[in-house]
C-alpha cells in the first residue's frame, strides 16, 4: 500500500491531478486507514497510468471513464471518433496560426491586395503616415459597406496616381493638413486641383461613373479625417463651383 504522493510519483502526475481525478470520478478513492491517510494499491496505480495515458493522448476527461469501462469494439469506435475531433481541432489551430501570421502583414490583413498595394505606393511617394492611415481606415469601411463601389473607386484612384500632376497635387494636399486655414496657398491648390479634374475624363474604364454612395460618405466623414486647412479647401472648392 502506498501514499498519494508515492502513487503520483509512480504515474508521473501531481498530487493535485490525482485529487482532481478523484473529484471527476475517474479514479477510485480508497478509504482512510487508522492514521487518517489514504492508502493506494497497484490497482490504483494501473488505473491512474491509464487515465494519464488517455488524457495525454487528447481524450477529454469526460470520455475517459466511458473508455475505461468499454469493451474492445466500443473502445476502438470511441477512439476513432475522438481522433476525428482532434483532427478538426488541429485544422482549426492551423487556420488560427495562419490568421496570426497574417497579422505581420499589417494593412494587408484588413483590405484587399489592390488597396494594400495602393497604400504601399502612397508611402513610396512620401505621403505622410497620417494620410495613409486615414486612407486605409476609409477603404476598410468602403470595402465592407459596398465592395463593388469600392473596387470601382480603387481602379479610379490607381489610374489617377499614374499621372505626375495628380501625384504632385496629392502630396501638396497631404502637406496642407497642417497649414493655416488663412494660407493663400490653399486657393492655389484648389485651383490646381480643379484644373486637373476638369481635364480628366468624367467616366471610368468600362463606362462606369464614380458616384459616391451616401452611406459610405457618412461613414468616412465620421472618421474625423480633416483639419481646419482641409475644411477651408472644401469651402474654397464650393465657392469656385458656385461662382463658376
């Protein structure tokens, strides 16, 4: 007869584990002797080793008691079922690891490959991280609310970015974020933008008009992607259209 500590040592588990198996009804709990200690036999050691082996193999504790009492055919069927469950869990873990690995891709985790390439191009041009972040957040919303419309806009933006004048305007607009709303350069920038837009075809490839979805407009506006200077640029553009 051995103590609980000796039993745990023989089976390679902790005393806490032995007591847990008692509580779960997996391991028979012997009565206490005259000195108040529980004494275990070889039968208990063998049962504990079986429990440990099944647990380490991935068998849920809730199924171990059933397996220990099963005949060979039932045991084999149950093991096959548990194996299938473990295979599904392994697949899900692999999928989780793939998703975690994609976290290192940064922007590419949240937007399409086309948008991610476009954002990379903005960085290459020297656009501030602030503006890139604003663009990214806007595209996340747009692609979620209206994927088809977002794809049209992205094709439009990528085509526009191929023009040197548009790139220059974009960089100046980016820099204007920190200007004073009274800066005279804002009027020149508004005029330059209007001139470039006027000389550009009004329709996208395939004849699709780039018309903004009002739902997306409300969402992107709520991002707070603005500054006093940018707000003034919007006002100047409206004034020019009203006066023209």
